[in-house]
C-alpha cells in the first residue's frame, strides 16, 4: 500500500503574486483585478503620505496600477511584486507633485496637511473609556507633532521610516524597494526616528507626572 502523498506546501505571497502576474500577461484580466484588490489600500496609504488630497490620491493610485499593467511583462519575479509596485507608485506620485507645483491653487489644496484622522498616523489617538479633555488634547497635540515631524523629514528618510513603521516591511525589502544598501536603510530609519523623537520628547517631558 502506497503511503499517502505529503501535502504540497502552501504558496507564499510572492509565489501567488507571480502566478497572478503570469496569468495576467497570458491574457487573464481577472488575475490583475485580484492584484489590484490585494494592494490598492496599501498603495493609496503610501501615496497619501505624499499627497494629501483624497481625490488626487485615488487618481494617482489608479494611474499607478495602469502603469504597472502596461509594464507587467517586464516583471520577472526577482523582487516581490509589492516592492516593484511601490517603486511605480512613488515615481507616479512624484510626477504628480511636480505637475501640481505648476498649479499653485491645486498644489495648496493637495499639499496642505489634513486635520482629519489619518489611518497611517504614527500615534494612535483613538478615544478610550478613561479619557479626559486634557488627555484627548495631549494625544492630539502629540499626533500632530509626529505627523509634522514626518512631513519635515527629507524624502529618503520619510520613505524609509514609512515603509518600516507603517507598511511593516523588513529592512531587506526596504533596501530592495529603495534600491540602496541595507546599511543605508538602517541609517535612514535611525535618523528619522531620532528626528521624530526630538520633536515629541519635549511634549512628553512637559507632561511628566500627569495622568495618561
């Protein structure tokens, strides 16, 4: 009696993405739709860190997926699909920002920091059952300070720390996405954290001993 065959290992996310890419290139449009559904929110969050106008974020994300679709035959699976898509998204957003700067009216609206809640904010300032007006105000102030510190970072530092802290990417994946050595990635993230900490630390120290 033959022993039952061992179950085949589940495909990794990278293998799954590569299979969908191959199916798309072969003419299966639904396969690309699955990739869009899988990564749309992450791409929109990424673009939202660069462009504040929600309508423009949606447009740029759509343009990103169109560009990716047109270049899909060039994807060989050497990098993770999201890493490859990330580069296209950043380049598309950069081009959009250049175009926006040529139109001061649109640029002002698109680049203005939003006071609305941002799901990609570093500080989680959701209300709790023990909040007081003082703690709510303090949390909001710290959140605004962190986001302002993020916006003030040089672009390479902001991208690196965003990919690490918000997207949860590994140092190796970030190095691949940003096309730089892993040591450079670690340095950029360290410098970004230091810069953000320097802005937030005085707020925390001024509230030493206060109930949070």
